[in-house]
C-alpha cells in the first residue's frame, strides 16, 4: 500500500464532510443574497410611497382651503348658493378620494416596513447559518489535518517494520509469524479476544471523525486499555510480523521542506527506538537503526555541516541544510547487511497536502 492509498483510506470521512459543508455554505450565501435583493426592492417601494404620501397631504391641504373658501362664498353670496353647493360637493368628493389615497399610501408603507423586517430577519438567519457552517468547516479541516498526520505516522510505522524485516533472521520472522497467526486464530475462536478486537476496530474508526477533544481523550484511553489487554495475551498482537526481505525491496524515504526551504528527511525509525539510540542503550533494535543511519551517512556522503539527526514534532528526521534541488540530486541509497543490499531507499517528496500540514503542524493545536 502506497502513502497515497493510506492517506485516501484515512481521510475519506473528513473529505466527505468538507464537501457537504461547502455545499451548505453555498446555499446559505444564495439565501442571503436573495434576502438582500428583496430588502433593496422594499426600500425603493417605501421611498415611492412616502413621496406619494407627501403629495397627498399637500393636495389635502389645498382641498381644505378650497372647501373653506366655498363655504364663505355660500355665506356671502346666497344667490350663488346652488352653484357653491355644487362646487362644495365636488370638492368634498375630491377630499374623500385624497384621504382614501393617503390611507392606501400609509398602508403600503407599513406593508413595506414589515417586508423589510422579515427580509432582514432572513438575512440574519442566513448569515448565522453561514457562520456555523464556516466554524464546522474549520473544525473539519483540523480533523483532515490530524487524519493526514495520523496516516503519515502509520506509514512510517509500516516502514519501520519493513526495515526491521530486512534485518530479522529467518528464525525470528518465523517465530513472529507463528505468534501473529496464533493471535489471528484466537480472534475467531476466543470470544474475549474477538470482542476486544472488534471494540478496538470501532474505536479506531471513531477517532478518525470525532471533533470534541474530551470525547477523543476518552476514546484514546479506552483504546489503550483494550490494547494492553491484548498485549498481555499476545505480545505481538498489535504488530504485523515483518515480511521476509527479498534483498530487492525498495522503499520511499520521504522528505518535506521546512519554513526556511530546507529538506527534512523523515526517518523510518520508531520514536521509542530513537529514544533508545539517543540514550545510547545497547540492543538488537538499536544496532539495526545505527546500521540504517550509517548506511545513509556513508552512501549519501553526508558531512557534519550537512545537517543534524533530531526529532521534529516527535518524529525522527535528518534536518538537512539542503535545498530541494540538492535533495533531488541525492536520489537514494541502499542499506547493506554483511555486504549485501537488503533494502533500497529512494528519496521522495511527500504529497502536496502533507507538505502543507507538516509545514504548519506546530500551529494546529
């Protein structure tokens, strides 16, 4: 299985979640834009109705003055009473029409104000939904970054197993294979072992998607308890037995650039074994890793000023002073055992999405 296969396997839920949230954000943005358009149309209608209201009020004032003038005409000129009455009745009709028009304008204004309040509420709801979706998307991105880093650590653990396989004797490999096969049989014949394995598988699936830190901590504690129970019965239960080295095995030795543009080469060494190397603790495992480092130094002709062997975010690395172009020239190197190539490493840049996550890993907390 390649690094890209492992990444795809462990990040699929997070990728699906990101796609769903992007779609929800687009729907909310459309709702917000439509609400803003309706607010603008309602504001235009209010302006028009208020202008009409002002005109009606002016017309009402003029009509009232004319009514008063007509009444004075009736009082002063009795002989023109009938004519004045006709004028009065006509003007009163006009006044009624103006009052009716005024009430219609006022009613339209109230309706427009109600529409604005409704659309403003819709706009606020859409913006709130967008904020929630964006917060969820940010958390989904953090889950994706954690999944990518977890997949990288799993890949490095697999590489460490491959290196261990290259140095294992046939007797050790056979013994590890027998122990692992015994564990596999027990999973299907021993109810307790089967239950523990099923619980371990389910918790590992949940850890890839859980977003609440407290829940994640509880799941990790449960997982440690289950794994400790399995290891008590089968010490090799949690480690796939090393494959038999063919002498032609090729592995990718991955590297990424740091913030200064220099290459950090990820070493396929388990952190616990690296700690033993730093403590200068003698063991068979330490001998293997020293052979790996020595092969790397001698085959790549590394000098002291070319970089340092250290840990970066808990992972053993060779922090080089090389630019990416210089690393490309190095190509790769073999690891030899008793003069024979047992495994060959080819220097390969990590995928682009891993490069981005590794460059800012210390900020994602």
